[in-house]
C-alpha cells in the first residue's frame, strides 16, 4: 500500500499506436479531447470514477462519452479495499493552476514551520529560568559574603579591638571617639586631659579580645591587657544600632568605667603630674577620674617646704562605682620654715612684753598669782598700765606645715621664762614682782617667703 501522502498518478492511455487523426484511430479525427471540468457531486466533491448518481441516464456520471475509452490507472494506484484518495474541497485534483492535489495530513502531524516555532518558544523560558537561578545564587553568595565580612570586619569584637589598639598607641582622642569613657559620679575630670595619660611612664600593652558573646543586639566582650607589668581584665559591652554601608552591622561600644585616685595635694603653684603643669582648683583631698596609666604627682621645692612626690598605677575600674586609690604628697617643711617660725614667735613675744596691761591682748601671758603673805590676788591689787614685762628666756617651738602648704602651727618644745613688776593699789609703786614659765602655741601663716604667727 502506498504511503498516505503519496500522490496518486493517473496515466491516460490511448489504447492505439496509430497517429492521432489517422484512419482507423479510435480517437477520432481530433484525437482525444480534454474533457471539461467534471461535474461535482454532493457537497461540491468530485465523484469517484465510474460513479453514477441515482436517477440519471446516459451522459451522466460514470458513463464515458462516445468514443472515449475509460481511464486507466497505473499499478501504483490504491490497493483494493483502500480508501479513495482525498481531494481538497476546492475542486478536482487538477486545479486551475495545474497544482497536484494534496492528501489530508495524518493525525498528529505538525508542519515543519510550526515545529520550528515551537522549538523557538522554549528559549525565553530557559533564559528566564537561568537568570532567576543566577540571581538566587548571587543572593546566596552575597548573603554569605556579607555575613562573613560582618563578623570579621564589623563585629563587636572588631570595634573593641580597635579601641584597645588606640589605647596601646596612646591615642586617647581616637579611643574616646570610638567609646567615650564612663566617669564615676562626683569625680573631678581635670586629669582626663589627654596630655597627662600621654606622658604616663607605663602604658597599656598586649591588649587583646579573648571572647565575644552576642545575645541579640547586645554583645559582651572579654579582653585582657598589661599595664606596668601587671595583667588586667576588662569587660566591655556593645549594642547594635542600625546599619552602616547598607549591609553591615553598626556596633556601638560602651566606654569602660574609669578608676579614680584621691590626691592629697596643697594648692601650690608649680605642681606637676607626669611632668605636665597641674594647677588644682583647690587644695586638700580631691578625687580625680583618670585613664589607665601611671600618675606621678610632684610639688616643687620652696624656701619653706621640700619637694614632694608620689605615684601610682591604675587601670580601668572593675566596678561601676570604683573605690579611689589614695595618693598622698608628703611635703616636709624645710629648716628655714622652722627657723623663721621661731624667730616670728620671739618677735611677737617681744612686742607683747612692751605692753603694760595686766592682760595684754593677743599675748600668751598676763598677770596672775596671789600674795603668799596676805592672800591678795595680784590681778585684783595690781594697777593696770603699770606692768613691766621682761622675757628672760625665750621658749623654743616646733612648727608643722598644713597639707595644703599654705599654713602651719607651732607649739612649745622648751619652756621660756618671764618676769614682771607692777604697782600695787594698796602697797604703792613696784610693790608687786613675780616670774613664771613661758609656754606658747599658735598658728602660722605662710605668705610667699615670709611667715607670721598668731598666739592661741
């Protein structure tokens, strides 16, 4: 059986070998004539050869014209029992343009041009899926990179290490920019001037972050450092506050609590801390907040006091309310101070001795005693203004200086002697005479290179 799409070829045979139009040629004088367009059967479809419609006679379908032999089919025609060839609905197999009739397509047949269209239609889908896959891959890779960079370069431990490194480099300004320190309540901030920490003999070394614990937006950083040859521990905290550069975490470090030192220092010109000029706002004991380091406090030498100094080394405070480390500047008075105080006391006694009063004002002595013979009180019988005092022996005093170096005091270390004479109201001129030990004590005022004394 020929394939469905095989064209049915119809061969026309004359059945005669005589030349057309010759005598005896059954085709007649004109030869075989091309029949006109065949009549169409029902539905406009050409009838099968040999078909005769019902009710029609000679000249109808299936009856060849007179003298016209029946058409002959080639051996390649359809086998017996095969369906007749399908013709298009537009007319007989030979159209007006002479085109060969085409069979109907087999079920499931797709023309090549449609197959090509279908193949092309899958390309955009493949490209779209590929693009989506690439985007997802880039997002995953980007997330991994961001997380890695976040942890290694923008994590809380990184910020803490930058802070510690700034302290190691003695760059207090950079350290304070990362995390301003916490100053304890009530502490004086005069020593937080960076010049004092920068001039410290001992500085932070080997500062390292050892462990970081992150809990949500809060991180706790455990660090260690060395100061003055001694190891120290430090716990820092940081809080995540938004983003930086769109993708990276912004961790803000909370500055550590500063240690305080209590300095007993006189208000004196020329005092220094770590060699830098230091002018305390007031003398006495003051509690100062300080950055980690060694603080050497010194006072200059003067006529009345020796140079004094003290130092200590402190790190960060381990608690929010630190206990101050005490520092006392032991300032010793010079021999000149003691000498000048002794002289000032003697001068003041001599001035007092010039007075004639029974009880001279501002002086450490006065009239007292009783007449052993009569029992009369000298103060009651003596004539005020008639007393002559004589200091036969000056007392010796010891002088000390106050902690603020602005004053001092003195007391008797060796008794002196004083004598007097005065008139009596009952016995007349010069009737009273007497003597006694002279003891003195008082305060000292220091004014530059001079002292003055006052008796208690």
